[in-house]
C-alpha cells in the first residue's frame, strides 16, 4: 500500500514525504459487519491506518486514500479468495 501511494504521488508530482501504514487484524461476527452479505459466521477484519506526511491539501489526501483502497494487495484481500492445497512428491 505504501509503495503504491509513493509511486502515485511521485507520478503526480505531489509533496508526499513519508507514508506509514499500520494494520490490525481481528475476528468479528458477521452480524456486526454493516456491509457484509453473510451474517452467520465469523469474519477476518483487517483495519489499515495510514499516516501521510508532506505538504498535501485535503483533496490530495482524499485521493491517496482512494488509491490505497485500489492497490493490488487491498484488492486481493477484499476479493473472493480460493485456496487450494495439494501434496506434491518430495525431491528425494
């Protein structure tokens, strides 16, 4: 997320000096999630807190938040994920 924000700001010529992203994880009941479709299970909730340093106006800051929500990692975490596990033969 921070890499995406830095690259975007640099491309725009914005005075972004530093980015700090703090993540936290919790398990929550889906019934407590306002925008969740499923209500009968536990969900993983990841919260990100983003600190932007530099001479940025409010519209630049809001745009960077939009960009953060569209970065590849954020999009992967918010999309449907399929995990497929399989055993493979050992090298020996």
